[in-house]
């Protein structure tokens, strides 16, 4: 079977954690992504749920995204890491 290269970008810390977890499973990241791709093709769906609140429209989501990008740029936060973003979200959710 002919091989092709698939390149993705991700947060450096996320990659490190992902590589370590894959190693715990006895595989590397390439094998994990191949398993994911085969499951998507076989099932013809993403093998986990991706959702938003039922009353949120695509237009609402796009508007919120662009608003957040604008605010991030105004506050020089456009280069936050995924861990920093998740910490911010968790702080808001917990009311801190």
C-alpha cells in the first residue's frame, strides 16, 4: 500500500502528553492517528461527540469566535497556549 505523509500542528505540551500516552498504550502517535482515521472512515463519523448547546446556531458560534479573536488581539493574548486557554475557561466556569 502506498504511503502518504500527513502533517499537523498542535501545542508542544499537548504533543508531549499525547506521545507519552501513546507510549503507555504501546504505540506511537502515527499509529494512534491511523487508528483514528480508520475508525472515522469505517464509521463515517467522528468516533466521539462534538457538540454545542442546542440553541446555538452556526452564525452565533462564528460571531462569538470572531469577537473572542478581536478581544484577544486587543489584549495581546492571541498567542496563548492551549493550556492557558483551558485554564481561563476553567476559571470562568468555576466562577474564579
